[in-house]
C-alpha cells in the first residue's frame, strides 16, 4: 500500500499553502494525499451529549475545514487521491501519530493560533522534532502562494559520514522525482587556535579542514550517487557556520534537506540549533529527516 503525504489543516493561510504544496507533491510522486484536522470537541463535550443536541459548532467547523481543503486540492489536481479525517486529539499528537503511516508530513509555518510575530508555530516545531517520518515545513513564501519545482534545485546539508544514510537517500529521491539538480553542501571552519601569524603558513590549517570536508562529502554521497545516476550532483564545501552556509544555500532552492538524529532513550527526536535556525529562517521549504544513531 502506498504511504500518503499527510497535511495538517486548520483553515489558516499557512495550512492552505501546505495543502497546495502537498497536492503538487503528491501528484509528482504519484501517492495519495491525506488531510487531517485535530479537534478536541468530542473529548470535552462527549459523543452522547453531541447526539442529544445536534452537531456542535466545533464539529461543523472541523468538517467544513477539511471539506474546503479537499475541494482546494481537487481543483489544483483533479486526478489526486484525497482523503480527509477529523481526529479527536491535539494537533501535535494527531500529526505525530499519523507519521507512523505517512511517506512524509507537510505542515505550514504557523497555524490558526500563531501570532504574527512568531517565526514558527509550536506545533510545527514539535512535529519536526519528534516525527517518525520526514517532515516538510513550508518556509519562504510570503505572498500566500505555493510553488513546487520553480528552481529545479534541491539542497542537502551533509552531516558526518556514514550516519547520514536516511537524509542522503531522501534528498536524492526528491531531486530525481523533481528532475532537479542536487547541491550537497558541507560547511567547515578553521578553529582560531590553529591560525598563525606567518603568511606562508596561514592557509595550511584551512586547507586541511576544507580537504576533510570534501572527504566527508564523498563518503556520505558515494552510495546514493551510484543508486541515482540520473541526478545531477554538485558537491560544495563552504567555510563558515553550518547555519549561515545552509541559510545562504536555501536562497533559490525548491527544498532544503537536513537530518536530525534520534537519540536512544529519548521520546522522539530533538532539534539541534542548526535545524531550529533553518526552520525559522530558511528561504525555501525545509525537509527534516530523522536519522538513527
């Protein structure tokens, strides 16, 4: 059975952009689209009470929201296989549960409860940090428009060596599906204590760190590159902080792919500073891919 793309909807503009983007993605991948709305009305009012007084306003609103989102998806892609559901739990719990049977989760940057000054809503951060499947957070569109595949460029932030299998595979598959180039980027820095005042030696520590970054790139990419020979792969090392290098690379990209590591003994994933910064400031959608190890 094909796993669906799952979108959390709540009627807000960010969630409607997520529906548009995910509809295009589902059509591109040829997978079903599942739209879910989290509602706690049954928990607090009770099904028996609801039957006695007619449909509560919260249930009516929930049904209207998912039905409107489904109509929007069908208008955008009439051939799309769309299903909807209203689930009795809070938004983060609903999406984290859906993640176990989803190809990926797609969420907007903020929901209906988000304040304008917040850069990213708490639900999006929680889901990106703990979901069992890749989570794509829509960033970079400030005009209420969703655009898929405009630049034909996917960016992969490469972490350390062989433990990047999941994120690397996801990035290659995304690039291949989109017929896009894949820019694999590894940041490096020369620690201050390795610098020297002698101009003849000043470049040597930096050269060694750059060479090591290139070796890590090759090690992380070699297997996936062989499995996806049609993908135009561009390797790049860049001096600077990981956050700044990847934020710069997100400009003019269709998707930025990064990994977060699952720590044994913790409930789900925890976002590090790099992923947290990218989710707040990236110029394009960000895919956060869980890694083991």
